[in-house]
C-alpha cells in the first residue's frame, strides 16, 4: 500500500444534522469515524449488542481514573506549557501566559481554548449547546480514554479538577499535532507509508506509525500488553548499537585527524621558525656592522692619540735637551762661584726648614679658620633653634588663649619675646619668672574647672545608667511582643493548614460521592433522590467550611496587622528614645574630650615653663 485513497467527504465531529449541511473535507475523520454510520458500521454493531442502542460497552471500556500522573506538578506544568506553545504557534487571538493557565484559570477561558483546539481538528464543527454537555460528548467521539464528568466542568478552578481538564487540553494538542503531521498528509495523498519522493525519510518511522495505530486500538479494546514494547525496544536497541558503532568509528577518525592536525601544526611552527631565521641573521649582520664601525672609529681615535703623543714626545725631548743645557750652564756657574759646596748645602737645609715652618703655620691658620666657621655655623643653628622654640611657645600660648577666661587673658601674657641680635650671654640670663607664675595660676584654675567637669560627667553617667535600665525594660517588652506575634503567626498557619486539610477532605468526599453517583447513573436511568440530597448536603457543608475558613482567616489577618502596627509604633518610640540618648551621649563625650584637651594643653604649657633660670633651660 503506497498511499491512502482520498475520500470524497469527511464528516464532522458534530451532530448528524450539522454534518448533512457541511459535506466538505474535515480532518480527523479517519480516527473518529463518521457521525451518520454509528449504528451501521460493523465495529459499532459489535459495540452495541443490545437493542437499546446505549453505548454501555464504550462506557465500561473507559477508565474511571486517569493512568497519567495528573497530581504531579511537573506533569501539570508541562501540560500547560504544551498548550501555551500550541496556542502561540497557531495564532490564538488572546495572549496566555504559562502561570495564568496553570494557577488562575476561568471557565470562559477553558471553553474558548477548547473551541479553538476543536476548530483546529474540525473547522466545520459548530458547538452550539451547553459546554457542560458538548465537551463530554465530543471527547467520547474522539475516543478520549478517560470519562470527562459534567460535574468537573461546573467547577473548573478546583485544585483536583483543573489538572484533569488541563490534561484534556494537552491530549487535544497532541491530537492536533498528529492530525497536522500525519493524518492530513495521508488523507490528502501527500504522504504515503513508502514515500519515494523523500529518500531521507527513515522506513522505521512507518513501522512506528503502524505500531502506534495497532497499540492504540489494543489499548481501546483492553488487549494491550508488553509484547509490542519489547519488539520496539529490540528495534531501537539495534539502532542504538549501530549508532554507537558509528560514533566509535567517528571518534577514532577524530583522534587520527587530531594527530594529523598536531603534526601539521608542528610542521607549521618549524616553517615559521625557518622563516624567522633570515630576519635574525640580518639583525646579527647589522649588529656586527655596528661593532665593526665602532672598532674602526676607535682605531681612528687611537691613531689620532698616537700622533698627539708623538708630538708631545718630541716637545718633551726638546725640553729635556734644553734642561740639560741649562743644567750644564748652571754647573759651570756654580763652579765659577765663590761659595763652597758646604755653604750651598747649608742654605738648602735652611730653605727646607723655612718651607716646613711656613707649611705648619699655614695649616694652623686653616684649622683656625675652620674652627671659626664651625663656631659661626653652631651659633647660627642655635639662633635658628631659639627662634623656632620661641615661635612654638608663642603658637602654643596663642592656641591656649581660648582656654583662659577674659580676665586671665587680660592679666597674663605668656608670650616670649627674645631679641636674637643680642649676645648669647644676655640670652642665657633670661629667666621668664612672670610667665611661670602665671602658668601655675592658670593651671590651678583649670584643675578646678576639670573637677567640676568630672562631677558633671559623673551625673551624666548616672543618668545614662538610668536610661540603659529603661532601655532594657523596653527591649524586654519588645521581645515579648515579638514572641506574641510569632505565636499568633504560628496559630494562623496551623489553622490554615487544618482548614486546608478539612477542605481537601470535603472535596475528596464530594469527588467520591460524584464518582459513586456516576457509577450508579451508568447502571440506572437517573440518580436517586437520596444521592442527590447527600451531594447537595456535602456541597453546602463544603461551602460553609470555605466561608468559615475565609472569615477566620480575615480575622487572624486583621489581628496580625494590628499587632504589627503596635509593634512598629513601639519600635519607633524606642528608636526615638535611643536617638535622643545617642545625641546626648555624643554631646557629653565631645564636651569631656574638649575639657580634657584643654587640661592637657595647660599641663603641657606648665611643664614647658623652666624650673630654673635661663632661656636654654626653658627650651
């Protein structure tokens, strides 16, 4: 079989009355069957053995529980992601986010998405009745393996209902993709099981398609087992082994190519080194040329020096000849003189003695000059040191003037006045007795003020200890309020968990009751009045529990909010008190530091005053 024969028309998924009006092609008919031949096809006759025509076999073949992990959050999140991706890819008119579809659905949004997906499968289908009735009917015609209850469609946003309906939407997205990728091309004769126009298509895909079709039919009829899975597993194991062998071959080839690449790189580096050799030789030749030029210049310089030395040697030779001639002339003159040789030697000795005496006197004069210069430098440095000490003392006096009272500043004058132009003996006689006595008087007055400051500091410390005691009490109250807040929060969380467990138990009871009612409805015409009354009673109980939980939750939230406001006001009050205490402590510390600095400066000034007379002792 090379291709699927094209049908003349494909009926819609809707009712027979609507199908008769629309006879155009519609995708998905090959998988769901026609709406007009429900009672005439052999498969339908096998499914309805009784004369009533009710599809009891179909209902009994469906699962009451979905075998998929509906309660798993990861599975639910993946379903929502698949639905959002398909809606975005197919140009859905509204914008959906993954979180909104997963956590905050609405009934209208679910019905709109359901209509859009059904339109992708069958554009001619018109959903005109109530969605609570149409959705289960359409899903039954699409052979959905799990029964979609009408009660689930009435409470879509429930925590146990929405994951099941989201799985329905995910199943429809998979069906839309299969319809577009396989069923539509096969129905339009654009794709066959052995498509020769696509040589790259793997023949195993057709095998998978056949196996998928057969397994799905076995699943619907309840005859599925693990034989097909083993067969597919063997096929894919063979493919995996072939791929692993190919991967091993490619890895070996890659290792060989890498080895060749390393050899080529080594050869390339050697060639680059050989290309650099001429440049290095040229640089070496330039260096040798510069050395040769320097040596030639040096040789030329040596030759010029040799010529100069030869000229100097000739001049010295001439001078030696002239000196020898003069010596001979002097010797003749000495021979012709009246003095004897002994007299000449005596005169030479006297001249040597006088020269030595002159050298000694000259050395003593130089030493005396050096001593005079050194004494002048010492006197100059001593004068500079005296001036520096005078400036330092006057600067200290000027700095400490603000520590004195106005009367003391008018009476006492601690400034030192020294005339450096006077001799050192006059400077040594200065005693500064007045300044010493004034400094002692000022020191005693500052000591009294220091005692007063210490008394004030002691009082402030006592006040600080009182404030610390109050602060400790406030902190104890704050810890008590914080513990109370944590206790209320814990009570609120425990009650919230208890309410959630109660609501979950009520919902489970409701679902179990609905399932029991549904099972009873399968075997009878309608549920009994007792079951309906029990369902209504459970719904009322669930509603009252939800209302009571919401009311108590509001009360707890209000109480927590009031406690938080009181805690915040108490914290702000404590922070204001702490800020005031910190500012007062900082001001007190500044005052004490200023008083201590003044006292230290006064003590330093008093210590700097000389105990004995003499300006040098004062320094």
